[in-house]
C-alpha cells in the first residue's frame, strides 16, 4: 500500500498564496503519476493538477494560478497556489496512480485550504 501525507494548508486572504506538499511512502515503486484533487463543502471531489515524469496537467479553473511540481522518483509533489480565490476553499487531497489507464487509487487524508474574501 501507499501512504500519502499532505501539509501546507491554512487560512489565507483572497489574492494570497499557499504551498501544499505531499510525501508518499510504502509501495511507491510503481507510481506513474501524483496528483492533487479538492472537495468543497456540498460539492463533488474535482481534479486540480497532476504530474508525471515528463508532463503536468491542470484543471482549467487553476491554469495560470497553480503550479504542480515534484519528483515522482522521490515520491514528493507540491502544489503552489497563487492568486487564491474564495472559491478555491476546499480540502485538498494528494493521490497517486500506477499506470496510464488506471485511476488514482491511493489517497491522503487531505489538508484544508480556506480563502477569505
């Protein structure tokens, strides 16, 4: 199994920034991608960003504001969030997937991001 631990969440004013971190441990040798998702109260969980060894992916809502970085081989991923908006308020989850055609199957417990207006 893969264990994931997120950190870096908090309370920030609109326009501010936070840097989220995620560290994976356990059976990480087959990790293909690491990603970030978020879930706001009363809403479904949604994709935010992901990184593989040679590419990055973003949801349209965060392009130009969020940057995903990290090292798959070192089992770490970061999410730099800039120009935060109140609608970015959510629990942010880190996740991993093991192959191109698979789903994200291992999840962390999440870190709360709250953006005040």
